[in-house]
C-alpha cells in the first residue's frame, strides 16, 4: 500500500488537492438531472434524449498555429519561475503556441460557461480541455464535441489497453475523447489510531470508529458505491439501482452518514485529520496531513474500489478551432516525459506504461504505472442512467438527514 510519508509525494500534494477540490460542482450537475448516458457501449448505460449537434468548426490549423487550452488549477508541471516546462517544450518542438488558462474550476461551472456558446455554434475561446470521463459522455450525447483523428494521435496506439479500450469516450464506434490520467476514491487510515491496515470498507461501520471518520458529501455516488461494495455487491451491480436492494443499501448509507465526524466537499480537510482515525479521500489530503506530522496510509479494501479517468476532448462549433494542432498537443501529453509529469506534478496515475527512465521503481509501484492487472481490479466510474443518478442522489439526501 502507498506510504504517504514518502518524500516523493511532497512536491505534488498541493497540486493534487487543488485538482480534486474542483469536484465540488458534481452534485449540482446530478441534482439538475443533466447527467444522463450517451448510449455508447462498455461503461455507459443507455438513456433517451438528444440535442441538435452544432456544426463542427472549420479547421484552420494550417494557418493558425495556436492552441487554446483550459485546464484545472495547478494541473500541470511548473518550475520555480512559474513557467510550464511541458508547454515550452511543445512550442519548441512544434512551433505551436499554447494559450494556457486555468479556468476549469469544476465540471458543472465550466459546462454552464461554454454550453450557450456551443449551442449557438460560437467560439468558446477554447480548443481543448481535460474533463472527467462522465463529462465526455455527456457532451457526446449533446453533440458538443468533435471526433478525433487517430492519425494525429499516434501515441494512442501505445496506451495501456485498459484505458485505450474503455468505451466511455466513444459513440457509435467513433472516439471523441482521449484518456490522460486516472485516480481513486480511496480509504485512508491513521496509523496512530488504527494499528493494522483495514482489509474492508466495513471498517467505516465499526462502532469503535463512530465519529472518527470523514467522507465525501458533494459527489454522493461514491458513498453509495462503497456502501454497496461493503454489503458484498460486485462491480456489475453498483452502477445500476435496479441491481441493488435499495432499502438494504439505504440502511447502510444512513449509518455511514450518521456516524461520520464530518462531510467534505471538494477535498478532505487535512487540518481535521489529527482527530480522525479514518477518511475517504482522493488520496492527498492524507499526504497533506502527513506533511504536518500525521501518520496516514492508504488501505486496499478486499472488496475493491472505484476510480475516475480524466480525458482530453475538442469542442464542436467553436470558431477558428485549430483541431489538428490540438490533437498534436493531446499526442504530446501522452509522451513518456509528460506522463511521468502526471505522477510528479499531479500525484495521480498515468495512462501510458512508458514513462521512460523518469520514474523510480517506488514511484512506478505506488501509482501502478503500466500495471494493467491492477486497473482491472478497480471499477472505473461509469456513466449512470438518469434513473440511477436520481436514485443515488435521493438516497444520499435521506442519509444526510440522519445527521440532524
């Protein structure tokens, strides 16, 4: 299991926490009923509904050597002078200028910002951005993204099959998104209070830890998933309300919420960790707590867990879209050095097995670099049907009422 006291984590702890704090908008999306399936195979569920697709942008990349990129805050390498070596290297290698903006603060907010422009077929001012995989599926359904040209992304052929073959970015056999990195919703434990690594998610329901753990609040699906896993459900069950005994899972979820010391939005609060025994986390709030003298580790529950994938995609209907150049940038992001940066700068797992000689053995093991077998043991987040989405949100609302 990862040693969160390892010095190699220090450099990216802050960046990782900043990135995951952007998840704050997810619950609002679900509550609005906007997140429905796009109807592709694999991890997607099917749902009705479609929108008129805006016209694809004219490709002016032969004359306009600029790529406009919107990104999550601090989701990139940065040197002591505040510059981004990867962008400088790309411009030097290709002659393409990257206009980089950290204005993607959460999925809901960003979608609300660009949706009116995409609906009108107008320029969003952005050629490419990184979003969590369920958002890609949603934009495919709405017709707001463009198919990708494989010839411009040759690194895709060398991607780990578990990510390359994931069907969420596809619709009718056409690829619209490209995976970039991956990370978990994990179980952390305080070794000063929990002396053996928990072997099961059920540790969160152990009476001795009531009032001594924190869990996510604003993305309630993850709590439904771990409650179902703790009850013995498998990966093929937890993403479909019709495969779950709702009353049984609700009872488990109610106890989870009621006995939590706190609920966190965005990212767990490391300042609270000295008082805790356990925490659910994207991983690096625990590391931040360790930097303040804590003694936290990540457990590996026997029931497994869930993980997200972030993907690149290109918007449709954007004036002066430099599509080919943006695809060149996506391909560049999959080069060995850039994928090593995913570990060093972001603190999450790369989607490419080849990171050159830029990571040591411990880094590769900690982030499962090239470990196809490991990623087959976790459930990658799936796009839920509208029925399941609404049910999970209602279940979490009922569970939260137990805290009053």
